[in-house]
C-alpha cells in the first residue's frame, strides 16, 4: 500500500496543479476495449499517466476479497487468485480487460446469470475527483450513490484508483456440456430452468443459426480426462457446434474467447497455423485504435452487445432474423442484481424482468454501418432493451437520457468533475454529439 499511496499522491498533485480545464485523457497500459472511433480531437486533449496503477495489493484468502489497482488485467488477477483456489465472481472473456474497465464499462460473462456484472461483486472503490481529492465509497452509506454511478460511467465521473471485490472458491478444471436445441422456445426454457435451479457454475451459449442453438453449461471440477486450449488452431465458438462436452483448465476456460468470440482472426487454417499464436483480440484492438483514422468506416465490424429482457427475447429474435439476420450470436444470461442507479426511472419502470440476455453481435460487416447501428437502437428502445456503450452509438441526447439517469449522473458530475475535464458521457460515447 505504501507504493500505491505514492502513486495516488503523484496523480492527485498533478490534478491539483492543473491550470487548464481542457479535456483530459488517461494514459493506461491496457488497450481500450471500446469500438474504435475516429475522434480527431483526442490529439488535442491533455494526457494524465495512470499506467502504473496495475498492481494487485492484497488477496485476503479467509475473507475471499481481492484488493487491486484498476489497471490490473483479469489475466493477472486470475493467475494470482487461482494460486489460492479462488477467482473473481465474474471474469470477462478477454485477458487484457482491466478490473477498472470492467467497472466503468459494465463487463459480464458466464457466471453473470448468478452474480450479475463484475461491478455487482465489488465492495469498495477509491476514487480521485478531477480536483485531486480522494474519496472512498461502498454500496452502503453516505457514498453509495457515487459507488453505484461509477458503473457504466466510462471514466467520466472520476478516476478509480483502487477496487475491492469478492472472490469465490474455484477448482483446477472446468467441464463444459453443450446442450443442443433446434428452436428458440426450447433454448429459452433451458436457460430459465438453469437460472431458477442454479445447478451449474457457468452458462452462456452460441446461436449458430435460427435452427441451431447451443447452451454451454460449465462446472468446476477437480479432475479432467483431457484438456483443450483455444489459443491457436482451435476456435471455441465452432467447437460448441461439434462437441458434446469439453474440459479446460480453469484459466483457459475464462479466456476461451480471447482470440475473438465469433470473429476469430486469422480465419484460414494456414493463417492460424502461421500467425494464430501471435494474433489476439488485444493486438487487433490496438492496431484498430492506432489506424482508425485511415480505415474506411466499413472496415470496422459492427459490434453490439444488446441486453434483451428475457420476456422480450422471442419478439427481438423474430425482428432480428427478418431485419439483420447475421449469425452466429453470443448469448450471455445476465441477472440484474438490483435497480441500477444509472438507469432512468422511466426505463426501469418499464422493465420487470430480473433476467436479461446479452445477445452479442460481433464481426458483422455492412455498407453504411451507421444505418444498421441506428436500426438496432430503434428496435431496442421499442422493446425496452438496452445496449452497452462500447459500441458506435447514435442516440439523440433526448433518447440517451430517457435510458440513463440524468439527475443522478449530474448530481455526481457536479461534485466529482465540475469543470468537465473527464468529458460528459453522452459526448464521449455518442456520435450524435459530434455532429
């Protein structure tokens, strides 16, 4: 903690001594997992180096709590906690997602049907205001609104500098059973049955087509007759269609999608043989962010995580097949842990479901992608669904604040960043704000 305190004082002093209210960008080690956006103004923004905030501070084995800096990647966290037979309650699918990014962006994965998002497993944040003041907040007490509004805030309400989060016992291996279904109705019944019974440790799936649904049901296990890895020649989402079961080391299970979920590159056998070890989502994203200004718009795949109320899944998929018809899709059941403070009352009142399905559209290439993004947004608003803001977003400001809680956001914004140096969430995430 002494080293951590020195880092915080350095960053705090830099914020206190700033003589400008110009926008500020945080410089980090890990690549951003947002869809690259060609924002030429970023070159003009001032930079604040927080790249050394990437250490694991403490693992309390008895209390099952990990304390770590926000730049710690899940690869590093899993390696460190698994040495004690423990893992985070929710581990996002890519090795280089950071715990701070998982809070700010609302990351979920295959334990989310039981535990919600990674942010729902967090116990405490240390946060720096834009003026350099340090605030410690938790889900209860005087700072509960600040704590809860940090979720899905995309770094616009403060700088998270320390996170405490829960851990659960783990075993060395995961056995995955692939349940196959031929209709959405059967698929939904299986998801709901597992959701109610909590009879498996992990649940996600791949919708390969309107006639081919796979539910991947995983359980921790002490032994495995064999193990597979999906970091070179094998492609995980394809294996779900051909296999009945599989065994993976626990860390390999968590990052089985690291080469891509349904958009794995290189695509050819020869390409994977020669370069598959080298190419990962991290490298692909890093290159895309670097060259986004010169890439044609259609070269960046349409990437959207949609959160569909479980009761609306049939309606959505009927519309989707008719209007979009891109497959495969990734399906991640997601339990809403409580009425989230960052959602507007208007939106929350219209949604009664306790279970959502993250239907993820990855690797879709279309001419005029803005039209397709907008088409999806309009359908989601019609059925009371939502999408993650890592995407390309084209909401009007009125539409945006009908979904997100403007009153709560502005209450925290005035206190944490009164001069707006961390930027407003609408202006940071939506293309409409750049018109």
